[in-house]
C-alpha cells in the first residue's frame, strides 16, 4: 500500500535522509514560495526550478515512478482549475521554445504554468515526506515553534488516515467478493451510499478506540522520537546549495 511505501522510503539511508528534518522542512517551504511567486506565464523558469526537487528524489533513492504516481492521484483537483484558464483569456501570443516558435493564448500559458507549478511543488513535498520519518518531521515542526495543537493534530491525522484507508479497502474487497452481477446504476449508488455511511460510523468507533489506546499508553500530547536532532555541516552545505540555486535562477530570470 502507498502509505507503507512512504514509510519504507523514509526509513532508507541516503545523504538526503541524514539531513536534519528542520533543514529540509524550511528548504521545502522556501523553495515552494519561490516557485509559486513566479509569473503566470513563466513556464521556462518553472522547468528550471524542477531540477532541484527531482535531483533530491534521485539522490534520496525515491523512485520517480512512485513520485509521479502520487502526483497523478491528486492532479484532478488542480487540473480543473488549470483547464478553466483556457476559457478566460484568449489573447493571442507568440511563444518561443528554443528554435521552435508557435502561436498560443495567454490562457494556454496560464494553464501550463499552473500544472507545472503543481508538479514541481508536489515533487518537493514528496521529496520531503519520502526522505523524512514523520515523527522526525513533527518533532522538527515543534522545534521550529509551530503551535502544539497543530503538530498534535497532524500526528493523529497521519496515524488515523491510514487506519481509515485500510478499513475502506477491506469494505471494497468484501464488496467485490460478494458482487456477482451488475445491480444497475440506481442500486449501485444506493449500495455505495450505504458503504460510505457504514464507513463514517465505523470511523467514529475507531477514533474512540484510538483515543483509549493512546491514553492507556500514557500519551501526554508530546511526540517523542529516538532520532537526535542536531544541525550538522551537511545541513549548512544543503542550505547554501539551495540558496545558490535560487539565486542563480533569480539572476537568470532577471537576465531573460
């Protein structure tokens, strides 16, 4: 399953995995801000920014196929927004890509820009969570001064969402084992709504049992990890490399 794959990847060993979680978290946030701040039609610059996250995925041993699969899963939400840009601005523009020149519209450029920003920022996010244990990431958030209640909610969400996904998959598997014929659209929708209702009720019961289990284990609102958090020389080199990369792209964008 995809969540166990993420945990497996996060427990591997690589130069990216050995970086402090605070360094990677701050770097991901800064990188995302730089990408989002690019112009609505700066497609070529966004492609240049893509070098950083995909290089980290390769160095961190994260399969690119896995990363693209996760991006594809959540892409429909952004695709609706991006495709709507095609109908709002139909101003004709000339686009050059190296020796190639062709006509397009501002709406098309905005559409491609939104999708490109989404892919690049999602690659940076996947590179963060797939090379950092979530417990270390929560600990890093707490050390950086994020609200305690937010860190606690993220911790519970991370643990509970996987239980909910497992329960949903068990229901779908049981449904597939009992489905001998097509019931028709009306009855299929009725069955699906019943399954969703049952899942909601079972999730409430599961949440109560999770809360009881956490209290029985003496949970006091703090997430503890065995990883010692300390900034090392590699964290400094990583930060300087990112700063140099962003500065170089900023200079290149100013020249262009």
